[in-house]
């Protein structure tokens, strides 16, 4: 079993739609959690950290469920510019950071 | 504010050649790391450093060497290139000496070994 698993997609959604991605992790001792966005042939960029209480940044909401060992990302009112690959990232303690393989999102007009 | 700068952006090597990928950051970050990204796989950690003079191996260190003589620079050396090292390489840094606060990535080096 991979340490961090994501549905690879692709998710194809129309503009204005709400879309949610889930990510599961295997190490219950994991300490910090992130979502990154990666555009085609570009470097990953930090989208948001994920906190136990859940957190929101504009149209983006991230949730952490430690009991079930998954994190989620909700995007509301999707824009064409949201089309990208979204990477789930888990820090398992110390200096070990595990990246998921990513979920591809296509937002169409 | 340049952030993390990687050079070169593209490189083609012949099997057996060696080369150094350069990485520099101007944010005074203590933590720096090298990842490779292959299709269908997450980024995998090659080597990392928590400060000048300190380096350690990540998940896939074989065939690569690193050094950290200054806070700013963290070069990655391929000792004897193999086709399996064809990949996109990213350098990343993080403040406060730990990846717990998220990474800033360089723009990547696309390496092809023929």
C-alpha cells in the first residue's frame, strides 16, 4: 500500500462546479499535511496547509480526518484557471515528506 | 526576490557521463532538498540538508551525491548517468529548518539520459 494515495482522476468539471478530492495516508503518526498545485511542466506550489480544525482560503477548503487518516480539498465555483494537478503531501515526522502522485483536474467552459 | 533557482533547465546526457545540477536559494532557508518526479509517481526524495555541512539520504539516493558548503547552495551530482535517471528534478527549500511549513520549489531540471 502506498503511504499517500490519491485518485489520479482526471476530474472533468464545468466552470462553476464544486469538486472535492480525497487523499488517504497510512502513517497514523503523520504530523503535517498540505495541498500543492502543479501546472503542466511547472514546479509544485503550496496551495494550503491542512489543519485539524479545517481551514478555508477563498474558494478552497481543506479538511483533515485523523481518525480515518484522510485529507480532503474542496474547490467551490471552479474556474478555468483551477485546471491543474493537485498534490496531497504528508509529513510523517522529522524530515520525511511523502507526496501523492496527484489528482488531475480539468475545468471546462 | 528570486526564491529557489535551478540550473540548467534542460540537459541531455550520455550514459556514464557525470554532471551537477545547481540549486540556490536566497531566502536564508536552512532546509533544502532534492526530489525527482516521474510520470504516475509522486515526488521522491533523493537527498536533503538541514543546514550547511549537514546532509542525509532520502528515499532514492543511489547514484547521486550532494554537498552543502553554504546555506544558499545545494548542488546535486550525478556520478555516472543511467537511463533510469531520466526524470524531472526539483530542488526545494523550507524555512525554520524543517519541511513542516511547506516547501518553495525551483522550476525544475528536465534530464534525459540516452
